[in-house]
C-alpha cells in the first residue's frame, strides 16, 4: 500500500510542477479572456499545492512543520469557488471583482481555523480547556469533516455553474448563428468529469474505511489534475465571447424599446424578404448586429421581432433557414455525389456535427437519411 502511495505521490509532484508551468503560461497569455485566465492560473496553483501534499508527507514536512496542515488541510475548499469564478468570468463579459466575493472564501477560512484549533489542541495535550479541549476530545478526524463539507460545497457550486452555463447559452443564441467555438460545452463536460471523480473518491473512502485514505487522496489528486490540465489547455484556446450590452439586460432592453406594432410588422416583412432574396444565413459568421446593420433596423427592434413575432431566438431563426436550404440541396439528384461536409458548409454551417444535430432536430431525420428518401 505504501509503495502505491509513494508512486502516486511522485507522479502528482510532477503534475504539480506541470500545473505551475501551465498557470504561468496562462498568466502570460495575451489571447483569450485574460481575466478568466488569471482565475484559472490561481486554480491551477491551488491544485499544485494539493498535488504536492503526498510528497510533502513522504518528506516528513508535516512532522517538521505541523502548521503546514493548517494551509493544506482545507485547501480542497478552495476548488469549488475558483472553478465557479472561472466559469463566471468566461460566461459574463461584465464580470468584475466585488468585495462580496470574499464570502466564497469563508469555508476555506473556517476550515483553516478548525485545523489550527485541532493542531493546537493536539500540541497542548488533554489538559487544554474551552474550544481547544472540544477539538482534542471530539474531533479526532478533522479531515472527515472537511471532506464532507467539500462534497456539499461541490454540489452547491455544480448547481450554480450549470445555471450560469444555461444562461450563457441563451445569451449567445440570441446573438450568434454559429456557436461551436464559444458555447463553453467543454466546461460542462469537465464539470461532469469532476463530479464523477468525487463520486469515485467517496466510494473508495467508504469501502476502504480508514485503511487506504492516503492512497485514495493521491488517486483523487491524480484524476482531478488530469481533468484540470485539460481545462487549462482549453482555456488558452477558447476565444472570449463578445456580445453587446443589449445582451446583459434583456428585460431593460425591451422596456426602453420604442418599437410600435406598425414598425414591428414592417420589420418582420423586410426581414423575411431579405432572408429569402439575399440569403444572409449562408454566411457562417452572421450575427444579430451584422444582420441589423444590413437591414438598417435598430438592434433591439430586430431582436424583439425575431423573439416575439417569429417565436425564435436568433440562433434558431438562422439555422431554420440553413436546414431548409440543406433540404433543398439534398433533394437534388446531384447531391448524392457531394460529401455532407460540402453541403453543410454551403448552407452556412461550420461543422458536420452541428449540421447533423440541427437538421435532425428540425426534420426528425439525419441528412444522410433525408438524402436517401427526401419525399418520405
């Protein structure tokens, strides 16, 4: 058992060094969302400390400097808040630091104080009184309480993150027709993996009792590190989503709108006419602001016409036309000689995956199935 602990501790030490290098690269990166990159760099640095935990124990650092446990013990309570703020910085262009965010650090602070009191109670022996006596007599396994708190915290932040990503998805679909590069779906996938790792660790702890806790911890750090490294690398590639201030407060936008019923009807007719005649949906980079400029319609008015008059968001509206155009092309005999990627690109889609997904959602069949029997 000890040999496995040593093996994983050594691997995790190498991972800690890697995490610090990755954090430094993110701090120096000029591209992407720099505010989010700084938060990810902080998360990677915290992970690096956690991953070095096992090797620090092997070197006897905790015996030499017991107070290190006050920092390392509750470190796990910093993961959730940092990951949450990273997603928030990626999803909200208006994200700025607020003093109230300090409250998210309270669990870590309470954990550090608990570890400190526990350490002092052990150092002073059973003769201690008051709160130190309580820790000395009743809380023999402070790490169990910290772990349980971390599990609860993880569930809470997972709910907050999912809510953020859903709201972000609504916003970009109100402005963009192509969202593959900015939809942050990869963050949702990483969150699922992170939760799965927690479940595995919990099972190991329950099944192992008190016998394999150190090994379980090192395995957990190893798996979490792999997941986090993938987030870090993806962070350097993710472009910052840019959407105008009209997307920040949709309700306020409509309240200020001067759109009359007559203009709304006129704008709808103009929009549908241009869509049929000029086919702006064939441009994979078409956005709501671009279309509004093309039509010489106020941005807020066009958004409202699409949402209220046509019952769609911008993403659904544009891709409906793209799928219709794809149906027309696939029904032609010569389309059988074309690859689906060529059809997808010609219709304004930028990937086969998106083409297949949107086509099936609107028609109930895949493009391949439709091409075989378009009259069915």
